[in-house]
C-alpha cells in the first residue's frame, strides 16, 4: 500500500530546509521557506505564503531558542490570518522543559510558561525526546489535543547495532539518561547501566561508573542531549582507564557547544552519532520517516 499523501503546507526556515524538504517529499505536503529579515535593532520580520491551506505544519527546532520563540509567535499568528485552520508544530528539539518546578524562591517555571505559549499557538505538537522528569506526559507540559513524543533511542540503537560488531555495553552518563539507555539496550539485549553524576556547575562534574565489567568491552555512551561535552568526556576518561576496548557516543540532540566535540574526542571517544533533530556533522540517523508517519496519523 502506498503511503498516504497529505494535502497542506509545510513551512520552515532556511536553516532547516533540508530536513523539512525530506519530510515534504515523504508526505506530499507543499514546502515553503519562510522569509525572514532582521532589522539593525534585532527585530525580525517574517513573510509567509499568502494564502495558506487549512492544514499547515511548521518545522522549527528550538535549539538557541530565544529568538526562535519570537519567530514562532509571529509565524503562527500570521498563519491563522492567512487561512490556516489546523497548525502542527514539529519541534525536534524542545527547549525550556528542564525547569519544571521552582527550585529556588522566585524562579520562573519555564516549562509551564513556554508550554502554555505553544499550546495557545498550535493544535498539535510533535517532538523528540523532550527533557521531562516530574511530569509523565508531554501533554501535561503542552496542553494540546495531540502532544506526541517520538523516541530517538530505538533509532540510535539500531544504528549502533549496525556499526558495532561486538556485543555492546550501553552506558548513560548520569541517572537521568536511564530511560533512553534502558530502552535502547533492551531492544537488542545489551547490558546497560548509568553513571552517578555530581554537578558543581555548568562545566564541572564528578562521575562514578556503574558497577559493570568494562575491560575489553565495546562501550557506547548514550544520552538525549550533548551540550558542553564535559559529562561525556569525564565518563569516557573513566571508561578508558577501566580498560574499555572502544568508546563511542550516541545522542539524540547534538547541541555541542563550541569545543565540545574536540573535548569528547580528546577524552578517548572514537565515533559520535546523533539524530538529525539538530543539524550537525555527527548526524547519522534521520527522524524524517517517523515524523512523516506521525503527520499522516494526525
């Protein structure tokens, strides 16, 4: 049976044109790139196709999110005035989810604020591995009818299985990574564990390896996000000292701040694999087929 062909528009910005075009090719949605102009004072002007069909999908990852959130506000409101009746946001990386409670008096609970904003703008939201901890579902964070989570762990685990001939030991760099590591390991029957992490700042961490045999093993460090690289680098150093035969890294979201990849490689990591949620040289696994299937199911 041929895949369902969708009617409607898929809008994106130029920096995500390639992945949006691949999605349009699989779904039949008509791709248009949103025109954007930045004024000298930092304000932005956006221009959308006029008119728009009743169904519109907007593809926008929210890495480096602050300006992009303003752009989404402008785009979504404008899309409604141009004819869009149903708006879906495909947001492969969803920012501002980690602050789900006020850890200290007076702190903004950003998850509730940004979640309410997105729910006010969109009818459906599709994201990948959101950083949720004290809420059970994405719909609690973004109260829309269709709040859909795609999990990157199975995609990455299948890629790891194809790349690593030996039996793999999957290690998460901290306790929070357990949900991704366990799902990926169970898919292929691999042993797995997570490190214990104590954070002393954004770039200072202490790591304790899990009590698992490491010597002579092919180890893959897996997490949902890689940013500064310090946690992964420290875990890799300890795994190397423990006698790991090889150390690779697999992450859903390749945020990778300046110098992060070099830091990780210097720590003994060989290969780095990521999904194309965020465009990066390490992209090895595409979320496009799964996103296209979810869009057809809405």
